């Protein structure tokens, strides 16, 4: 999904910017406990990816937006509907990721839309309000941008829920989720030996193998 792809690199690597870490979607062919072999629908060939000791494994589960409550950490992709922002997709994120990707900023592929990630301050099943830290403007309506490591402005945005919008909860998993046939969104970096390694991946509900970011992986330092 668009939102997850945009947030993923922020969640899995604190030392690099999101642009530094390619992420692609692929189907799992095999897993031997250390190396995940996948195939991309675009490339159409087998790709070995090594798991790291610190690799973050997550999976998607369908979410009833009515279950979202104040205090949850949530991300949403927003589009204008007249004067109102409406969610086109939402992701309920693990509390362990609280603070990751926080802020309000344009969607890279559609600048007129917005990504917001922060703490739910209100939810009634029809609309949600998210409080977040930003880097541009002052506290209140002018606060935007990605949250800095410390400080920044404080903002809040409310948006309506589209009944047809994809809504999923992202949950922490273990190696048992790496089953043959599953589709994974995988972040990759190049290891010291040049092999692809993943700092984090998410097993998705959807199918397919569309490449989300085909930029070359940079070797780890």
C-alpha cells in the first residue's frame, strides 16, 4: 500500500533517510531460516535476501476503523474532498513504532495528498483526529512537515473515513509469517559481501509483485 511504502524506511532504519532504502514487493518462494528467496512480478526472477539479527518482521491484518481508539499510533493517506480531508487508507501501527514517520507532509507520488502519522486524539468510527509533531510552522493549524528528532511544533488534523478505504493493522511477527506464496513488502540494503539484506519487511494481504522502488541498495558501513 502507498502509505506503508512511504513510511517503511523510516521505521526500519533510523540512521538513513527514506530515500536511501529501496523497498519492493515480491512473493516468497522459499525460506531456509536465514535467507529469504523471493520473486518480483516485474523482474520475474529469484532474488535471495538475507535476514539480519535485527530484522523487523511485521504483517498486515484487516482493521475495523471503528476499533481505532484514542492513544493508538496511526498513519493515514489523506485527499481533499471539498473542504474536508478524507482518508484513502489507514494503518494502525504497533506502539513500538510510536514516533516513527511522525508528521504531516505531501505524498511523494501525489503532492496534493498528505500523509499524516501520529497519536489518535479522537475517533468515532466516522472520523478520526490525529495529533502529531511537525517541523514547519508553529503549534496549531500551521504545523506541518516531518517531526524532528526532538522538539518541533505540535499540530492536529481531523479527517473523514471512506468506507471503501483499505484499513489494516500492522502487527509484529516472527519467522513463522514467512510462508511460501505470501507477498512481502521488503526493504533492502547491500551487505558487506554485496548480498541484499533486509532491515525490515511486512507481509501484505494483497497479491502481486509490483516493484515499489528499484533504486540500487547501498552497502552498509
